[in-house]
C-alpha cells in the first residue's frame, strides 16, 4: 500500500483499497485469535499483566513505525516536493558520506 500508493493515486485505486481492507481484517483477526485461544502462539494477554511491558511495547512500535516511515517517505518528499536529485537525497540520508564529500 505504501509503496504503490503514490503511483496508484492512494485510495482512489481499488487495488489499494482491497489490500488496506485485507491488512485491517488480518490484524483484527490475529488479535482476536490470539486473545481467545487457549494456547496462543503470541500471548498478547501478557501485555495486560505488566503495565511497563505494555508501555515499552507501544513505544517501540511507535519508534519503529516512525523510523520506517521517515526512511521511506523522506526520499519521496525530497525528490517530488523539493526537487532534489537522487544523489542529493542520498547525501541527506548518509550524513557521514556528505561530510567527507565536503
């Protein structure tokens, strides 16, 4: 969905709507299955027993999502909106290489 969204005009595409719906249904089904099974593969109930673990897992998810989104969206933003070349965008993503080139 994220990769093809820009070229397929995001939610105007039946393809993207279908796979977004499948992702949501799959996630809800996974959570429901893991919370109702006697011996779940991933025991999500442990998050209700330990508040610190639940907060840590949530913050790790937010951090991971932010890191992935920034690495994925930042080059698109630089090239489409700011008009950078692929090389300039690469220099932005590799600060160590950029400082050596100066």
